[in-house]
């Protein structure tokens, strides 16, 4: 239900937890995304040059965020993430 406008790798790969970053000073939008990701933390780093509302920084906890729900849905996300990883190796 969200419009993903871009994706890629972070500059560093040391994030332990997934976090939603508010980019426009609209925490309600960030809370909506965080709720969809089982309540991950939110932080604010406003940058209106990015032309987006939020950034999701995926941490090492991502597999746990995907488990516990619909097994087929979680498997689909894991497959998708695996394909993305393959693009940048």
C-alpha cells in the first residue's frame, strides 16, 4: 500500500535495527510505515531534496520482522530481498 520510489544499498551495513526516517517533518506518515513494519523505531532527518516522505533503513532484524505473519507472504519478501542482494554482490 506504499509507493516505493527507489531502493538501494545504504552507505554502511551496520544497522542492528530497521528504522523509518521521517524526511519531511510529517511524523504521521513515518508512523504509518513503522506500524506496517511491526512498530520499528522512527527518527527524523528532514531532507526535502530527496522528494520523498520517509526512508526505511533495513537492519539485521529484518528477517524477524517478516516472520510470524502469513508464511507465504514472508517467504515472498525473503525471496525478493534475496534477489536484491544478488544484484549488488
